[in-house]
């Protein structure tokens, strides 16, 4: 019993640290979607500052802790959010993993680099890590020890447990009992909708990162006296706390705190009572990762409905411009010839060895192009594949088998491991899959690779000398370079063909939408397994080549952290391009030698990792995509200058007479939307919304081509048109979700064109987007609280929709579609906004519910609210709208009072039927109106503004 109690107490202390760290990770993940691998780096930086303030500067423990934990750590979180994290909200899973990994490497290095420079430049005497032996804790120094029955408890343990309890209570109160906590949970649930409800997502995210960094700093100061300032220990402890994050489903901070305590106790009990594992090296250090893998399999599977959903990693972005394959081949061939010529004829033995390593490492890094670039899945187990294949090849050669057999068997073992690692991919995706591969990699490193028959510690690893292939002796550096260049070329060709093949297209489709891909006959499980197997095979092949180039391989050569660094390097250059893997490999092989001549410090590579993380946050597709974009922009500017020059030449030419070119026969009435809007301005009601000449789009694709609209107080303007006409885009432009590239937007007379969404809410805009404007993970009452903080106002909403009152404690995502639409409308009914924008309110609802929704809209109109109602089905809005505008191909074709709109006009507009005489022709190109058959844009006279597609019947 005494042993059991001591194990439990020790587990509670470790679990308290895990709980604090896990709570910080969950908090930042909730508000940003980023799993903060750099949490341990922040803990180290805070602990390092605390120790230097106390030991070197002589500041007492309490003031030093206040400066480090309450000032420095939150400030560091704020800076990281401003510079990096908030730029990653729309990035792929790989980028969201790699950037924190880069910071994990960079932050401790920056701390040590700054200390080193200050000592050198200013003559300071900042103590190095190796000089710090007695590190103070938050408790008394030296620590006090008490005996509780038969259990020994010291002051450091009490401090850890007390901090964990206070953290749990404080975070629970913050998230469940404060308005800030409610806003933070709303941002987690639907970031875009939170902005439309007046919440500043960036500010909320910054606060959460500051709180998360505070928790990391607190854990760091508590860790320092127990483990000293050892950077790998801080990293490992954060990873050990990851099972608590998974236990909390990445969302619940109370569960994360409880999970941390449970995992600490369970780990101690397993290690203490698992007598069968006493002789198994590495078993105790593998327990947390075994728990992590099991918890991921149980808790991290998405059991919700998946129809219509997308995976976490988007397909590759459209390429900038179209460079010919011939030009690309010439450029890469020229660089390849240059490198090989230098390696074969000019480089000395040392540089030849670096180039050999770069060629072998290029094969390894191409495996990331397959699994992440093509397959859209993040694998953190590539270093384990490399180690396993190298050890296998060494074992085969030690038994005097040919090198070819060693190469095949090493690749085969890695492939089998890839198939095993792919098993979680059948059920997991995104971050859970990446963490599952990380757990398996650590299990291999800490357990399987430690076995005596595998590690071979007694003789220093496995010898794998370069073999002779017939008359060619690979022990000669030049022969090895030629051999590796040929192998690399074949692997690059394989990967490029895979990207362009039907299998590659199936993988891309699966990454974009798994449910949709399955419906066309693609097996998701087999495809994922094939991706992992091929990726592992390439990594295994590269592992054997790396072992041969080094002449020896041990189980310690390629730890998991090295695999993380490889992934970070490839993603920085471009994980979706084979060229990015090759450049990354040569950079990783050659950069240490180059940097050693730049600065006389070992910390510079770590500092550069931080700069690379900042660059990656700004350019998520990598450096190669950035350079391609820059080339495209230069070509575009040259073409624009040429067009302007041609236009100037044409303007100097004699004008063309009207008789030579027939013009379009247009009616006397103005056909432009501005003219139509002008006809509607006779009312004396004040203008609430004015849209003048607005152009907007997505990237290089313009969707709105000069839209003009006006909505007055107490009126309903129905915006109708076919699907894809730009109606929803216009709603997003008005509320700030999509920026306008040209034109002006006024709300209540104020120009809001440049304001973000949450500030436009203050000018009276309220959007109910298509697909319900609710927060599914918040309760009904919490949804209403965001707009109606007063309890009396919420009761008014419940009286208006009694069914919501019956479900006030129920999660909004579990309501029916009609109830969700009522919940979206209820806040506006209680506190009517100046402008209500409703996008497809009848979508997917029963007729009775649609009638109730439209009745609510009539109430709002009577209350003086201006309503912009977007619908595809014109017959639903005729009885409600005061005026109707028809939209086609990004323009408002016409706008009329509802009494002037009849069925003939609607049929003409939707079907593109026109009465334009046969001699008429389409609008001139100068009007920027590219004719599209069937779009149905008509002018105020009822005639088509686009080409006639057939006679009227």
C-alpha cells in the first residue's frame, strides 16, 4: 500500500505538469486550430528568463516569477500570434504542424543566441545552461519535505499540484462564466460567423495565445527545478502531455486537466507494477506514447455525418501562369549538370561527401512529397522508416548477403511499416493522424529500436560499406555520386508521373472530399494505404542509401526530431513539388558548413528556423510557389504595359464612324443597375445600404463586375438570380467577409468599405448566411447571449419562438433545420438591426417553416429594418419584397418595384429569352461584359443585355 500511495503521489505531481501543459495546448487549439508543438519552447524560454533573473541578476524568486510568468510569457504569446499564428488560420494541416515545429527549434536557440551575443558585445556575464546547477522553484529553497502517513511530500510537489488546481478553477470560470470565454468558444466553433456577430477573432485569438503562453511559462518554471534547463526534456514533456489533449477531444479544458492528472498516475502505476517489462529497455518511456496512440484510435475518430465535408488539407492552389515543360526541363537540367560538374571535377573529398549526403537525403525527402504533397496526409514517422531500413540493410550485409538483397529487404521492411502506420489513416485524418504517426515513431525509437538485437550497441551499430556493382566501385566518391544521381532521377520521375497519373488524381480527389470520391468508386482505405506504402518505400530506399553513404548506421542516427526537421524543411520549400524536396535535402546537407563560415556560433541554424517559420506563415505553399508567383506577376505587368501601349496607339488612330460598326440597339431606359437604382430613389425613407460600383472576387477571379444597389429603411429588396450569379459573394462583400477591390459600400451613410466584419456590425449590419447562422457547439442560450446579453431580451426571444425556450440548454447543432433558422432570426427580432441580410432562408426547409420565417421577416420590415433578401426561387419573395433586383454574371441586370415584375419578365431573365431584334448585337467589350449564353441578364425594357439564345415562344 505504501508503494501504491507513493506512486500515486508521484503521478499526481507529474500529472499536474501534464495538466497545465495540456490545458494550454487545448486553449490555443480551440481558438486557432493550431496544435502548438512550440508549447515546450515557450516553457523553456520562460524558465530560462526566470532562472537568469534569479541566479544571474539576483532578483528574488517572487519578482522574478512575476516578470517571467505574468509579463514575459504572455508578451511572447502575443508576439508569436501577431507575427505568425494568426496568418495560419486558412493554411493546410502540414503548414499548421511545421510552423510550430520550426518555432520549437528556434525559440530556445534564439534565447541562447541572444545571451551569447550580449556576453560578447556588452561584456555581460549571463550564465550558460551548463553552469546552472541549483535551479530555484516557486516553493522554498531548499525545498521542504513533509511526511503524510507513509508518503513523502515536498514543497515543489505541493506547488505543482496547487498550480494545477488553480489553473483548472481559473480556466473553468473564464470559459464558462465570462463573456470573454463565450466569445472564445464562439470563435472556435465558427470563426467567420463570430466576426459577423461583432466579435474580433484576431483579438480573441491573441488573448488565448497570451493565456496559453502564460500556462506554458508557469509549467516551465515548475519544470526547471525538477529537470534543469534541458531543451529536449521540455519538448518531450509537452509531447507526453498530448494524451491528455486527445482525452479532452482537443476541446474541453476541464477534461484536459483531469486527463493530465490521470495520465501521470497511470504512467507511474504501469511503470511501478509492470514487472514483466523490467528487462525491456525503453518500455517506461514508451508508455505515454502507447497511451497516446490508443486514445487517438478511441477518441479522435470523427463519428459525425461526413457528406459534403472536406478534409483538412486543401488541393494544390492553381499554378501561376503556364510555364512550358520544356522550359522547366531546361532549367532543372542546367542546374543538375552544374552541380554534377562541380561534384565530379572541382569539389574536394569533403564537399563530395556533402553532395553524396544531399543526393541520398533527396530520396528520403521525396517521400514527404508523396504522402503529404500528393496524399494530403501528414506523416511524422519517416525517420523511423529510414532507421528501420538502414538497420535491416546492415543486418543483411552482416550475414554476407549481396548488397542488392540488403537494398530490397531494407525497402521492403520500411514498406511493411508504412502499411502498419497507415492503419490509423483509415479512421483518422488531419492532426489526429499526424499525432498517431508521431506516437508510433516514438514507440519504435524508444522501444523496438532499443532491443539488443536491433540496436547492436556492443559494436557501435551496423557496418554498411559502399559495395561494388560489377566493375563500378561505389567506394569511389565520383562513382557514388553518379549512382545516386541516377537513382534520384528515377525516383523524381516516379513521383512526377504519380502526380499526373489517374492514381494521383484519385489521391487529390480523396484529399478534397472523401465522401464524394468514394461515390465514384475510389476506395479510400486502399488509396490511403497505397500512399503510405509508397511513401515508406521511398523513405526506406533513401534510408539504405544514407546508411551506405555514411558507412555505418545506428538506432540513434535519425531520431524522431530529425524527421520533424525534414518535414519542416520540405514544407518551407514546397511539399507539393518534387523540386522542393531536392532543394530542401541539399540545403539540409550543405547549410551547416556554409553557416559555420558566417557566424561563430552554433545557434544560428536555430535562429534561421524561426525566420523560416515566419516566411512559411506568410507563404504557405512554399518558396518555389512564391517564386513562381513572382515570375507570373512580372509577366503580367509586362503584358499590361504592352496592352496600354497598344491602346495608346489605337487612340491616336482616326475614330471609326458609327456606320462602319453597328452598335447595340438599346432601349431609351437606362439598362445599368445604377440607372435602375436611381429610379427607385423616389422614396423619402433614409438609405441604409448603398453599394456603388463594387468589384470583388477570389484571388485573380473577379466575381462582381461593378454592382450598384440601394436598400432603404423599412423596405425589403429581394436579390434573385441563378446559382453562381454572385449573390452570396455580394452578401459577403457587404458584411466584409470578401474585400471589395473597387467601389464603395456605405451603411447608414458611413463608408465601411475598408472595415473588417466585426466593425461593420457596429454600423447595423446583421447577416444570416446560407446554411444557418448559428454556432453548433454552443447551446441555444449561449447562441442568443452573443447578441442578447441581457436575460430579459433572451426571454423575449423564447416567447417569440417557444420551441427554443424548451431547448435552451441543448446544443444548437442538434436542432432541426427549422429550429436552427428560428435561432438565427431570434436575436434580430428582439434587437432589430438597421440592415438584415438573409441568404437563402428557405433552403432545405418545409413549407410551414418557410412561412414562419417569412412572417418574421415581415415583423422586421415593420420595425424599420432594411432587408436584403437573397433567393434563387423568385416566387417565394414576390409577396414579401418591395422591390426585386435580378443578378446575372456578377451584375445587377435590372431592379424594379415588385408590382412591375411579372412572370414573363422572370422567365425571360432566368432563361435568357429576349425580344431584341435580329439586327442587334451584344454589348461592346468596353463595358467589361463578357457574354454568357443563358445567364438571363435583361434591361429595364425587358430585353436581353446578352446575346439572344433563341426566339421567344
